C-alpha cells in the first residue's frame, strides 16, 4: 500500500478534536481522494490528562508543540492552537524552517504575520495552507484564490463572524437588545466568555485582511482595515432598518476604489433583496465579484468542530496529493504594491438616527449642518409627537464622503436639541 501521509496535530480543542474525528470517521473516502491514507502520528496540547472525547492511544504526545516540527515521523504539521504569536507562531516557523508543509486554521496568525510566513514558506519550498482560517467550512480561500484566479476582483464582501450574525439575527427576530442577546449567546456557547474579539469586529477584520490579500494579489495588511463592531446596534435601529427595506449585518468589505484598495468591517444596512441579507444565525457568507465571472455567492457554517475540520482535512488532502499554490495566490515577489485607501475617503450613503427634543426649528438646525458639509438627504422620517420630549428622527443620505459625514456628525451631536449619541450606520447597496 502507498505510504501514509503522517500528520502531527498541535491543539486538541474544538477544531483539533474535530480533525481527529473526521480523519477517523471518513478514513476510506479520504484515502481514496488523497491517493494514500492520512494518519495522525503525533499530537501536542497543554493538558495530557484532559478527556477530549477521542482516543489518543498509540499517538506520540508532546507538551512542547514546536517539537512536532523535528519529529521524523511527522510529514505535515497542523497548527490548531490559535493566537497570532506565542506557541502557534513558533510552531509554524519551526515547521516551515524544517521544510514541512503546514496546515492551520489561525486567521490571527495569517492576518498579522502572513507576509513573512509566505516568504519563509517559499524560501523553504514548503506549503502553508489555511482554508479553515476564513469562514470555517466554506471553501472561500480556494474559491477565491484558485476558482476565480482568472478574474480581476472588484469587491469581496463577507459575513465573516458567526457570533455577530447570530446576535443580530436574534435581535431582529425577537426585538431584543444587544446586551441581553449577548448574555444568552454566552450561556449557549455561541459567544466566548470574553467576546470582544468577535463583537468588536477584530475576528472579522483578520479574515477580511486575508480575503483582501487574495482578491487583490497584494501583501496582507491587517493594520489598514477599518474596524467597528456591533455593540452600539440597538433593537430600534434594526426595526427602522426593516421599515426602510434593509437588514443590518456586520460586513467585511474589501473593494477596489479610486486610489487603491479599501478594507473595512462595520455594521451595514443591506437591501433585503441582496443574497447576503438572508444569511442568518451562525451562518457565514462570502460574495466575490469578478470581471468575467460576475457575482459568486458562497454560504455555509463559519465555525464549529465539523465545518472547520472539513476545511483542515481538505488542505491535508492537497498536501497528500502534492498540490500547492503560493500562499497569496502569486509568489511574494509578484504581489502588487497597491496602496490602502483610508476610511475617511470612503464614499457611501448613511442612515442617521437622532433622538431630539420635539420643538419647532430642530429639523432645520440639523439639515443646515448637513448642507454646510455638502451632504444631501435621500429621505427623512419623523416619528411620534411628544412636545418637549425625545422623539426619533431618521435621515438617510445620498452618497457622500466619510470625512464630511464625520465632521457633520460631530456638530450635530453637540446641538442642544440632540439628546443622545446619534446612531450612524452605513448603507451598502452592494
Ligand atoms: N472553534 C472554531 O469554530 C474555529 C473556526 C475557525 C478557526 N478556528 C481557529 O482554530 C484554532 C483553534 O481553535 P479552537 O476553537 O479549537 O481552540 P481551543 O478549543 O481553545 O483549543 C486550543 C487547543 O490548543 C492547545 N494549546 C494551547 N496552548 C498550547 C501550547 N502552548 N502548546 C500546545 N497546545 C496548546 C489547547 O490545549 P489544552 O486542550 O490542553 O488546553 C487546546 O487543545 C484557532 O486559531 C481558531 O481561531 C476555530
């Protein structure tokens, strides 16, 4: 029989245990597709005694994950520890230095150190695969990098964080506030005890930085991504969005614009008719627009043991077959130096909700500020009548520049008649 591909797995948490289970459960099918069996021979984690619900009998155990790189019985290293630095980075660097292929699910590592790691992989003629790092079980990396390789990509848009999408979906369906839904999501295990990476948009930004590098063939640039999360989204804004024909989604958007590439993660209002508007709950979606292919929509589960293991094992099958592609689609020397365009230069339409005192002249004051900054209105809704009390005013604008909107908003927020911090949400017609 053909020699098996011997795998060392570092990290035996949700994803690591899922990978071992999948490799065992679908061993025959995987061997047929890989052209040879794929066998885990060694593992590393912190706590040897922990019950992981899987048998580790017959596998070599390492407390020091980096030791997998020098184990002669390991052909390929799978890094499932997580974190942009520390043991995950040390292991990946050690494996590549030893000329061993690496498979990882680690978006933080790729987003922050992907350029240097790609160079190291090339120098050592070792592959570095990371299908599981973006949108879990959705083959987004392969789809974009290989499937759409012939296209100039104009834009990639994604729902890239299942926790945020789940929270926003519950808020809409049940009319509940953010903090309430977050607390429940934590109880159900859909949100981490420290949820900030997810709800503040950082996790989605890691993934968007990776997608942008692939889509536009340039070095990964996490620091250029504008990042906002969903903490400030209220049930009222979700309801008003529906009335205007929009859904609120946390989107990552990477686009070719005048002057370069813009990359941003923030809540958006998207038309209910767009395919991304109906991607609900823990589901993720990636939408790519290519010059020859047009719009391509991929949807599926973005996290969890099964979907993530599915992507990791697909990468292992590529390694077993000897299939490899440069990390960022083209070799490091061939990547473009396209600049990043700052958020202040972004152009788009806005939804603005103000809680104002119900008295004559207030609307004129607000529209006067917008006029001063050359911002024109698309629509205005004023709800309820409660003389002397707070009432919502909802404004939507035509396309204008982010810098102008920010400057106008600062002045509007300072008006005596405006009683709460204004809610600003960008409208994306996509
Ligand atoms: N969970 C998902 O749905 C998902 C989806 C896509 C991508 N990912 C990515 O996949 C990776 C793993 O995520 P996960 O959810 O499986 O994490 P997890 O459940 O927290 O598991 C992490 C594993 O790493 C081990 N570990 C921690 N420090 C270590 C060290 N110094 N040396 C050796 N092992 C160490 C832990 O060992 P002990 O068990 O002994 O503590 C644990 O087994 C992350 O990069 C994550 O971003 C996860």
